[in-house]
């Protein structure tokens, strides 16, 4: 009679790519889940305030993520590793933390409050062509024709998504046409995230992934907290310890942050650069499906047109990336800060 295998033995048998795709499903649904939580909060005001405000979700979610990252990477925070970092490294780390850990997610959260989830998801894909253009211009990177054509298609897709939007209340007049404020914030968020990726490529690619991840999350959370206090006032986080907020944040933290980040990190460790890059390209598709299933948000004409071009651009870029990787690091594991940043470029909002 054969003995039953222990659960932890079965877990070790799970392929790395399975964790990767589970993380993609969670990250793709994060925007819709975030919007749903804020809608629940509007039905349970405390003193005229929404206890599940976007700022509260981002702040508490980042704290949960920081705990997870410390548990995973704490060994990398040793004196020998930290002493190897120069003042220039710390300056670059700080810039990346402010841009991608505070400004970009803060803008994305505000965009989610002003426009449809699908618009934020699609407009956020601007990060892909922008990062490619900056890499060629500033870092003198060599790319192939597939990547260039894919980036151009994605850029036009984002542009059409913005300019074909039907008139809404939260819009800004810009000459002969109007632009939604939410879409504009998503664009600025993508620019900030792209700038952080370029700095990472050029300045901190040699820094251990654990030091980068923990520092970025910790400093980004602190900077975001003080920016919110300055912009919205000292009472903005009054409900951050509300039992009602934490009941829902335990669900959000467990699903989006703990499971999402844990699956993502475990999947990256066991997957090749090509496999991880391919999986990350499906985040927009998952996000649009989640917006429909969770929020009942049906894509508009502008989203169909722009989204189709964006998906074509992502597909062409993946062809280019795989061709490039076949000559370089197709079989290498995702173990560096630069590789992780390149894979996450264009994924957009991941819940934190």
C-alpha cells in the first residue's frame, strides 16, 4: 500500500510557471478588486468619509507587501552587502522608490477614482513604448524591428483609447479636443514608472533584488503617506485603523498582496526570462475580463479600438523579445533587479 505524499512535497512538485500564471491572474484582477472595495466603502461612510479610500488601500496594502518582502529577502540585508553600495547607488534607489513606489501607484489609484478601470489598464500600457524609446535614446540599447513596430502599435492604441473617449464630467480641455483627467493621471503614472525603469537599468541593475524590493516598498510607502498628508490634509488617514477597513484589507492583503507577491516571486525564481515576460503580457487581458466579471464594466468603442492595437503591439513586442532572448538569455533565470524590472514593464498596476 503506497503512502500518501505530504502536502509540502506536493507543493514542491508544482512547476514554477504555474505560480507565475496564478500571480498574473491576481495582478490582473487587482484594479477591479480595488475599485470594488472603494464602492463597498461608499455604502458604509464613517463621519462622512469612505473608510476604504484608495489612499487607505494603497497604504495598508504596501505595509502588507513590505512584511512579505522582509520575510523573503531579509538575509540580503546584511552589513557586507549594504557596505558595497555607493552614495550614487543609494541616490538612484531613492529616485526609483519615489517614482515607482510612491508617485506612480498614487497616480494610478487616483485615476481609478476618476475613470473606468479598463481605461486605466489600457492607458497604463504607455509604459511599454515609452520605456523602449528612452532605452534607445538614453541607454543606447539595441532593439529589433519587431519590438519597435510593437511599441508604435501600442502607442497608437493608447492614443486612440484616450482621444476616442465619450464626453465625461472629469475632463480637461486641451485645444481642439478634451482629455479625461483620469486618463491623464494614468499617463503621468506610466511616465513615472518608465523613468524608474530607465534609472534601474542604467544605475542599479547590480543591486541585489531583495535590497531593491524592500527599500523601494518601504521608502515609497513613507513618501506616499506624507504626500497624501500634504495634498489632502491631516485627517486623510483618520480611518486607517477602522475595523471595517481592516476586515476588507485582510482579504485584499491576503489575496492581492500576500498570494500575488508570493506566487510572483516564487514563479520568477523558477522561470526563464522569456517565460516570465510572456506571462506578464497577459495582465491587460486578465484585467479587462476582471473588470467585466467583478464590476460589470463592458468595454467601450474606444477601448475596443485602442485595446486591439495595444494587444497587437504587445504580441509583436513579445516576438521581438523572444527573438532577442534566443540569442542572449532565453534560458537564464530571473535573478536580477534589471530582469525583474524589464519583465514588469508594461504590466501596469499590480495592487501595490
